[in-house]
C-alpha cells in the first residue's frame, strides 16, 4: 500500500501595472505635547506592498504596511520617514520621504 496522498499548493499573483508610485504625503509640523500622528502614504493595489521605514529620529509605526499607519513616540526635532511601494515585476520599487517636525 502507498502512503497518504501528497498535495502541493501554488499561489499565482497578478500585479496591476496601474498601481500608483510611492507618495509619503505632505510634511507635518506640530508643537508639544503632540507625540503622534497619522501617516498619509499612497494606497497600494494588492499584491503590491507598501512599507514605512524610519530614516532618522525616533518613532514607532502601528503597522509598517498600512499607508495610514499611526506613528507614536515622536520627540522634539525632525523625524524622517520613507514610504516604499514594491509592485513586483511591474516596476522597480518606488519611494518617497516625509519629514515630521515637533517643536517645543
């Protein structure tokens, strides 16, 4: 007798070549005691993926793949964030930066 049947699953993703390029939104300025804000990155069409990264300063994203993620833990000074969109084989990844300024 043979063993249990063996199966395999394959995922096929079709990327949309009309997915917009990365846009991190407009720079933001606040005065203390504000220490968080909502990001305004461009939307992505699945299976494209957008990712927030912190280039300088301090902050914590609620969800690095959400274009409208919250960022908290901001302190006085400038925080520079980058929104990168990877649309698979349709285009090279694109990115855009935003500066968040917290004034005392």
